[in-house]
C-alpha cells in the first residue's frame, strides 16, 4: 500500500469533509434551524473523522484499516441523517458521505488483506 | 519550561473544552436554538483550539507560545459571545474561557521570555 | 451516560496522551534513537487517538463507543510496543496505555449496552 | 470569501501535510535516523497545523486569518529545518512548505482586509 494508492480515498475524505462542514455552516444560517439540530451534530462528527482519516493516511498509520473503517461507519450514518432533509446542502452531503464510505471500505479491506 | 509547568494550563484547556462542548451539545437541544447559532459555532471553535493546545503542550511543541496565544484569542472571543446569553451553560463557558485564556497567555509569555 | 461518567476515562486518556507524547519527545532526544523508531511512531499514533477520544467524550459524540474501542485497540498495541524497551519513559507508557485501554473499553461497553 | 476561494490554499495545505508526513515516515526508516531528529519533530508539527488549517477553512472558521497565519509561520520554520538535509524527502518538503506558507499568507491577508 503506497501513498499513491491512498490518493483517491484522501480526495474522497476531503470532499466529504468539505460537504459536511459546508452543510454545518449552512444549517446554522437557516431560518428553520431547529429542524436541523441532529444534522448539524452529525455533519461535524463526520468532518472530524474525515480530517482524522486524511492525516492517518498521509502518515501511513499502522491503523489505517481500523481508522478508515470507523470513518466509513460514521459517513454512512451521516448520509442516513442527511437523507431526512430537503436542503441542497444536505442532499450534497449524502453523495459525498457515501462516496467517502465506499473509498474508506476499499482501503480498509485492502490493508486488512495485506496484514 | 517542563511538562509540570504546563500542567495548570492543560487543566484549564480541558475544563474550557469541556464547558464549550457541553454548551454546544446543550445549545443544540434548546427550544430557541435559532438564538444560539453564533454561540454553537464559537463553542466548537473554542473546543477545537483547546484540544489542539493540550496536545501541543503534552508534546512540548516548539510552537507552544504561538499556539497558546491563538488559543487565548479564541477563548476571549468565545467568552464575549457567550456573554450575550442567559443560559447556564453559556454563563459557565464564560468563566472557563477566561480562565483558559489567562493560563494560555501565562504560558505564551513565559515561553517567549525563554527564547 | 452523563458527562460525569466520562470523567475517569477522559483523565485516563489525558494521562496516556501525556505519557506517549513525553516518550515521543524523550525518544527523539536519545543517543540510540534508531532502536526506538517504532516506538516513536506508535507513541504519536496513541497520543493522537487519545486526543480524539477526549474531544469525542466532551462533546458527547454519538460514536463514543466506536471511538473509545478504537482508542483501546491502539493503546494496547502501543503498550506492547513500549514493552520491548527498557527506557523509563517507555515503561511509564505501558501502564498509562493499559489503564487508558481499560477505561475506554469500560465506556465502550457501557454505551453499547445503552443503545 | 467563499469556499471556492479557499480551494487553492486547502490544496496547498494538503500537499504540505502529505510531504511532511511522508518525510516523517521516511526519516523514521533511515539508517542515520539520529541526524534527522529535529526534522522528524518539525515534520509532524507542520502536518498537524496543516490538518487544522484545512478543517478550519472547510468550516469557514471565523478565525481563518489567525489560523492560516500560524500555519504559515510553522511552514516557514519547517522549510528552514528541512533545508539542512540532503534527503529527497526533505528537499520535497521545502517546496511544499513554502508554497503552503505563501497560500496561507494570501488567505490571511485577504480575510484581514475584509474584516
């Protein structure tokens, strides 16, 4: 597993962090903020684990498989949460989260096979 | 500057992160959530820099002075923001932020003198 | 699961981060640095996940169980790595890591039962 | 200052974090590890602040100017440290750090003007 092989997953995590943090900031500006409270919280959870996974991959952490698996779990939960809302920033989150989850599971499985 | 001398500041940062994140979670549960949108955002900003400063001190970062100065700035801004609200969790944040800011400036000044 | 119930685990994570980062800094100052390369790397991995777990608990993350389980896994691996060295800072790490792993598993199990 | 305007700086920070963490991992594998002890430490300091700055930009932090200024300072210090070594991974770090510092100062100055 070289740095280059992580590249797609790092990009997917960055896009997901971007989408989640954009949804977080956008939700906090909405008039009907109260409806979005769970979304706000999940967005930040997801952005945090994506940031953590990105750093872990760039430093070739010995725990990349475990960290990416956790990131995938949180991404999928965030996608489900975002699926409850009609806002564009929430809809955009769903795709970014699911794509990130897919990329993270690919890394996680690939690393697990190598050990 | 030994690890022991950082201890008080680490404790102040931990208390501040705790108060800010508690205020963040509590704000997201409030009925009048919309009034608290700026508070929610500042709480998380402050918790994040506190977490960063704690790690920096425990690893004796060469940039402790700069990191603690930034932490103090953000803590003071968060204290001002929390001062606009009557909620108990916001009032508790003010003290924790100001105490953390004070401890961070002490470290920052002490390290700067040594260099 | 209230904030208070997380307190012991937060303290254990802080002690572990402190011990690991102290071992990291101390290892980088050692004459026989080359012998400690794996230890240096694990120390930082462990400090990073401890910092992450602390923040997650203070913000009452919905993923506390999963994050603390990962933290426990990494703490145990770090304790095994540190067990290969005679340096005092490595020996001190072992206890801090094992104590943190124990506290994290307790939280992880307790949260899992509640869900 | 929109998300799109941060994009170049986020990319520069990601490249810098990548280069620094690659240098960190590579340094820890080197035979003459002892010569690289200061480099190892600076690499991780730089990677950490880059990760922090990336998240801050994606969440449109009210402290982007201050955080990016700190990131630039640490990048420049890391570039100076890496300039003392002949290893390819250190040479690659210099450029990535200086480019990141430049992008961070641009953001920092642009945001400061807007306030």
